[in-house]
C-alpha cells in the first residue's frame, strides 16, 4: 500500500506541470479533462494543488465553446472534440473538488458562469433530460474490462452530477434562484434516469459495476431502489472474483461508493488485490508510477 501511494505521488510529479497532463511519455501530453477530474481529489490530497488548478481552470474556461461545451483537453487544440460525458464535466467537477479540499470559494466564483453555460447547453440539446445528443467523441467508461456500460447511462449520470453540483455552487455563492433552477434540472435528469434505465428490482441498464457505482455515488436512486442497487453492485464485484471491471469513470468512484454504502470490507479487499486487474498488479511487475490500464 505504501508503494502504491509512492507510485501515485511519483505519477503526479511527472504530470502536474502547468496542466494536468494525461501522461508524460508520449504524444498525449495534453490536459485531458477526464483524467483531470478522476485524479483531482487525489491531487488535492497529495499536494497543495489549489494554485495549480486555479491556473488550469482558466485554460478550461478559455477552451469552452461559445455555446457552452467544454473541450476534451485544456488548453484546447484544433483537433479536439467537446461535450464528452465525464470529460467535459471536469469543468464543473474540478472546481467543486478544489473547493471541497480547501474550503475556498474563489475558484467557484471564477468558473460559475462557465458551469452554468455548460449545464444550460446540455439541457438545450437534451430536452427529455436523457443525455442522448451532443456527446462528442464519446469515450464511455474508457478502458473498462469486459464490461460494456451503455454510454447513454454514463452520460445521463454525469448530466445529473453536473446539474447537482452547479445547484450547490449557486447556493454557496448566494444565488438562491439559480440554486433552485439547477436543483430542478438535477431532479428532472434523476427522474428520467430512473424511468429509462432502472428496473423495479433495482437493475440498471447494462448491469455493470460502473452503472451502479455512478448511480449510487451521484444520488440518483432512493429507498428500496437504492438498497437493491447496492446489492447488485456487490454481486457484480463478487462474480468477478472480487475484482473491478470498471474503466476510468467507474474506477474513480468505486472505493468511496463502497465505503459510503457500508461495505468498506469490499473496498479493502479490492485495494489489497495483487492479481490482474488490481492496483497491486503493476507493483508486482515493477511499476514505479500508475499505469493507464
């Protein structure tokens, strides 16, 4: 576990230069938004990353399209797409993560209008509150392991997450009308998600670990549906012999979600695995930083 933390920190040192780069060793040395939002809580835990993210969020806002779409990478370059679920949402999730880590509202105030434009753009193109349109080069749950999480499920979950966080930011910035409006969008997306993708027994369309992790972590389920989804998540992990099948997006929220639902025993079991796929597997093979896969 100590070696894992050392590898994480060494990877951060190699990538947190001016922008949160994807990886330092090849032609993807870019500020990939999905990678940034996945790693931001860890980045803020390991170091004082507030100045770093304050600077980078200026790049993110500058790269936003006139219509409100956030780019795949920031700073933006010409051959990039935009509005990718889980990637574009970094424009909302990263400032919130920095606020959560340090309690400083300034980054929220600086990026608030851009956050609003982003959620407004999603609502404009998806009036049924399912994120089916304008998803750019949709990467889905990138690099998942034999688990095809439906991209529309991932997208709609992140639509809800961004609306929820913008509502919370509005409340913190003393904008009660905005807080009410974006809370309403969140509730509409949440209701649409349940109607479209959740069965009466709590099974979510796709029935993958990531489906349940995102729905639980983002507060999309209530009551008996939530309890049923918690059981389904454990079942999906157990059937993989207590291993994850998640990609970028599900992996980031896996252990916090398990802890939140009272299954830290499963979280520790996953953390302590050393065979593939696990965090311990690269260490067994001499890794000194975190591998992409």
